[in-house]
């Protein structure tokens, strides 16, 4: 796509002066044809984008007649219209076409490129404009969100999403930290910083001789500040990161801080307080607005490995003031992460070993998602490639040449943006312009591997991922070296020439160590080797334009803009997804990467169709008709029956890490049953495998523990003691239950339903007094085996009802039972169901159980939920909180609480009779306050296994360390 025209090389400190000392770039066409504008080569159509509040039906956004290419999905056009079109809706200034959005950005980049001497001729600038437009139009790549928000508007031209701040051991610096974070949050971005320069609570103040407060104390002020600023003016919380070095004397307090607060949340929630993020009572809990990470060096990790002590050093003098057991501290870290997912780990020695500018300063911190790691008071702008765009339709080849040319153009554009960008603080602007940090990355890796017939957790999958990452960064630095020959190296290059070159050689050496396995990764790795060699040759002559080139970001919203199936480095989340439909609504569909993968693996038409139908019904591939067991692993996902193991995620990160300037935004999901020791091992293996950062999340770790079994044990002990004191009973009376049959003619209700796309009919018959007495279930389009099982189940339930088993008992046992099909229903009272059984018994509860009993079970109708949502028309759900207020808060805590509480069961002591057990289970458990599961029920109508978007109600899915909505692009807190 581009090549460098020879010109003189200047390394003068003034970028403006040297920008005129060399000829510019010649840009060649790859995607476009001379004389044909990219817009004229596609078919455009008008669409109506209307978003309604899924709870109330109120229209929250409406823009009709927006213009998009016909191949853009409804999801992508909705997200771009609602998130990125500028101007007040309904005003003449409002953007109403993708053309306007792309022109606003691309023409700004092209103009700046011409002004700063990037192009040899005006014709080259026009080719640059057309090529960039085509790639964005065809979803080949995307810039990060701040570009779409700000570039070409009257707002400050902010292009960076990632910021790192700095704080020193002075009150002026600490107060300035609060101010700078606030400015960044206001602009919709996030920031991170290291607090280790602040003296510990075990050291004295120089001025008064009193004891210092310590960094954890000052975190309270920053946390409160972040909690009062709605990021970007929206409802989500700010994104921030705080880091503390492992040798800081306050490290134990830092490690345990959020664990203690999480326990406080559980206690207060159980007492009936509104403890959800944004809730009325959450302000009594601290440190909830930041991700916490500790910085560990190799010396500490070796002390953990060897079981030796490690010294904590005073910030003022550097002397060791306390010796701790390294393994014991490591255990505290793992325990805290097990309990509340914090702290994460950043491997300081590894990070700084790959640092290109150490003569300027060490890398001490990261942005909130941990992918950007560079100098203090700096920023990074991001862009991500859609890898699936470079894979052939049959999944056999990766278009290496087109990938190389695309990376060249993107890096050129990203560097141009620094020339006109605005920054939130003067210090950040100076550092960014002097070191020009870029963050190219990719999305759709998981989908591309599946389409290639490669398992995510396999040597072949890792080899291809490593090769592509190596090629991407190798081309990026080679282009950066060429740019240095045109517009000059970054200002700090001369001072850091030797270490920068050393890191380039480390990347090349790692590339040579890739163990290729297939023709595809062999071809990619071969080209990567060439690019790294050319990079070193050109760089040693010209220097480099950029101190950093690549990271792997979450790519949440922009991933959906590109219609990506998977985000960042993530595997596919699940094989069945929700697809938004034109005109509103959504449907559950099998991921369309699956048939491509099946074709690549050699399956043919009828077999592929049968497998797809099986996946649609079951949600997984186990026992799918005609599918070979050795191919199961290709379809493993982040969740489900064949969820990828935690170390599978870690090993994929380790494969890509040696080829990235920065790090990787990714959270390793772990099952609820994971132990503290397993989390400790994952963190330890991350160090061994050369990662720069790692975070874990254990399912349900952020909600209260299951109900204590202590009461049951006390009851059992009491019953045993009573039995010993009571004379033996000689007569045993056995009462035989009596079956109460229904009359020949009885009242009945027939309900048609759809759960996750599976349709059926339910007929319920009642006694003369209105009590439920029988049940019939018929499922449409199902095999005879399932139909027979449902008939038998209906008979069993009907007989149980007629013998006196209370309906409440069946409801307690079968609601929250989870299996496929599951998902959205067509019932306004029960919008989501975890299985057909879950839906059936929720519907029966609504039809046959009185309100008070249902309320204790956490089951409400849509009308009842609406009364809760209508402030003032009903009593609050719990102290200080109505459901309307809860809707405004983050969904994750409610989701996790519902999942944990739904999994809670009560064990029946062995010495309790069957009759007593039945009587006990028939009684709703007394509750002092509404549980989190009930709160979620009020809002959504059912317990679900993923957060629901608070705007459109679609299931969200993970993107790095946050969640993002596939329907509207809303995020849960990550910028």
C-alpha cells in the first residue's frame, strides 16, 4: 500500500522542523480503483434506528432514515448511529449517514497528513484518503472510540483512550492527581497510576514528625471523586487503575482492602441496604471505582518459588524496614483475588525488560484495562484490525500481503493523529508528542481460529495467533522506521537508541522461536521474519517514529462496529448468540463461524445442517450427529459445557505477548469452584510464561456466600439432644397419602410459549377450588424421545400435585434450573428463562400462587414489576432503594447475586422424617429483606447468567475486563 521515497533523515529535537526535511510517502492502491470513490462501489440503504427501554417500552432513541451500506448488520448501524453520529437528534447538524462520519474523520487525517509532510504529492494524499475510507467502510479495521466521538467536531480533538498519570509524595501532587483523573473521566476515558512513591503509613512525616497516612488512605479520596463523576457524562462508572509495588510497606493493607470491603457489601446487603453500584447506600463502602493491581518483580517471585523472605522498603530512604514471608503474602494476594477479583498482577521485571525508552524513565503503571504500559503522564491511541477479513472463504489461507499493506496504512494514520490531537493535561500532551505511543491491535481472533478449523486452546491455534501478532508488530515498527526517515524519529529516540534497538532484536528472536505447524502459520511467520529484519535495517539508519506500536485492547464497541464475532484476543463467548432484527426485537442464532469451520474440517451439506440444528437446540457440540469427537475442541468457547480451561486463556496470552509493545487486556475467567491455590498457580504461571499483566475473575466472587449451614447444624444438634431426653415411642402411625383426582370437567388454561426459539404448549387443569391439579406439556418440532420425556414428566408432576405436593415445592425445585434451550421468551411476564422448566414453573406460579407467596419466591408479573418501577406507587424493595433506582445501577452485581442465590440449596438432616422434610420444603423460607435474586427478578422477570444491558435489555458479554452490549454498544465501565 505504501513505500518510502528516499529523503534526508533528521533527528533534530523539533518535530515541526524536521517534518519538512524529507520527501513524503508514496501511497499505492490496494483496495480501491483510480477514478472510483469507495462510496460508489457499494449499495446504500436507509434504515430506521429506534431504541426502546426494554422495561417500560418508552422510546429512548429514534433517528429514522439513516444511511448505511447494505452489508452492515443492524447491530453495527445501531451502535454507530447512537454512539458516534454527532449533532443533536432532529437538528440539521445531526449526522445521518455513515459517509458523513467517515468523511469527518478521514478528511481530518488526510488534511493533517498533508500539512505535516507525510505525503510525497497531493495524489498520494488522495490515495491515502480513498484507501482509509475503503477499509473503514468495509470494516477492515476501526479507530478507538474517542476518534469517532471527537475528530472533526468542535470538541477538543481527543484521539487517545488510554492514559497513565503520576503522583509524588506531596500533598500538592496528590490533590493534582484527583484533579487530573476527574478531567479524564469527564472526557469519557480512563486512567491508571502507581501510588508507590507515596510514603507508607509506617513512615514519619518530615515536617511534623507524625505518621504518614499512606497511599491506601489517599485512595479513599480518589475513589470518592471517581464515584461522583459519571464518565463522559453517561451513567456508567469511571474506569481507573491503581498500582502498588510489592515492596511497599503498605502492600498487605492494599491487597486486602477490597476483600474487606466486599465482605462489608455482603453484610450490608443481607441487612437490606441498597449496596449496588450507584445505590443509595454504596457510598459507605470504599475503593469500588478502581481496578487494583500489584507490581511484582522477579526477586519477589523467586522468593515465592523458594519460600524465602522479602524486604519491604521505606519510600523516603529506600532501606528495608520489614521482612515478610513472600509465600505468605502470595497467599494473601490469591485469597483476595479469589474473594473479590482484586488485585490483579503486573510483572514489573518483564515489563521493563521490554521497555524501549528506559533512559527516560521506568514503566510503573498501566491504563485501567492493563494493555497500555509506558511512561508516566502519557497516552496512547488505539486501532484494531478485523482478522476475519484476511481469511479466505474456505478458511485455508491468510492474505499476508493485504494484511501487511493494511497495517502500513493504519500506522501511518495513527501517527498523523498525534500531530493534531488535543490532550487533557499539558504533561500528557508533551510526553505523547515526544514519544508518539501507538496501540495497533486486532479483534476476531477467536472467530478466525474457529473458521480455520483450529482450537483456541491448541498448539496450532497459538502458533497462528503468535505469527499474526508478530507480523502485525513487525510491520508496524518497520513502517515507524520509514516514517522516521520522512518526518523524523520521536524526540526521545537519541537518548534511547540502544535500548530501543535491543527490544527490536528481542522481538525478532522471539519470532524465530515460534513453532509453526500448518501452511497458514508458516506463511505468516515467514513474512514476519522478513518484516522484523527490514525493520532493524531501516531503524538502525533512521531511528523509529514511535516508541511503542502495538497492544491488544478489549475492542468492545468498535468490535461490534466491525461486526466482529469475538473481541480482542478472546475466544468465542458461546456458540449461540442473540441477533438484533430489523424493526426491533432479537433472535437467538448459531454463530455463523460454525458452518465455515465445519466446511474447513471436511463436513458436507446435510451433516452441517444437522450439526447446526443440534447446536441451536443444545448450545454445544457434544454428541452432535456426525461430528467427530476429535473436532469438539475447535468449537470450545469461553462459557458452556466445554468451556476453555483457565490455563488455555493464559497460554494464548503467552503466545502473543512477546510480539506486543504493550500488554493484553483480558480477564481469565475461572469457575466458581476454583480454589485459592488454583488462582495462585494461574498468577504464578503468568510470570513463568512471560506475561506482563494478568487478572482473574472467579464466578460469583462478588456476591454474598450461600446461606450458612450453621442453623441446620444447630437444628440437627437440638433434635438429637431432644431425642436422647425423650422416652422411646413404641407405636408408629404411618399415614398413607390420598390422591385427590380432578373432576371429569375442569377449568384449564392453555398457554403457547417460546423459550430460546423452542416453541411449545402448556395446558394446566385446576380443581374446583382453583388449585392446580394437572399439567400437560407439548413441544413443537422436537424428536419423539423428548416428547415422550415431557409426557412422562407431566404425568409425574400431575400425580404429585394430586397427592398433595404443594405447587410451591415444584416451583422452588424447578425454577432456576438451567439447560438449553434457554434465553428470551415471548411472555411479557417472564422475559428470560434459563430452561423450559424454569419458564413453565414461573408461569404456573404466576397463574396459581398468591402474590405474597410468589413474592417470597421472587416471582412477579410484568404489572407488578412496573409498579415497583413507578416511583412512589409502591413501597421500596429494600431500605432506601426502589427498583427504578436499581435500574440505573450496574447489572453485574445483581446478576452474580442471583446466580449465587439460585444455586443455594438446603440440606435435609438425615434424622428428619420424609413427612417432616416435605412439610418443611413446602413453606417459603422466612426472609428479613429482599435478596439480590429477588431484586433482579423485579427488574428482569427472571434470574439470568449474564448481565443485561440497562438500555436495551440484550445480554451483554465480556470484553476484556468489562462487559459490552451487542445490541446498542453500551459498556459496563471500561473505556
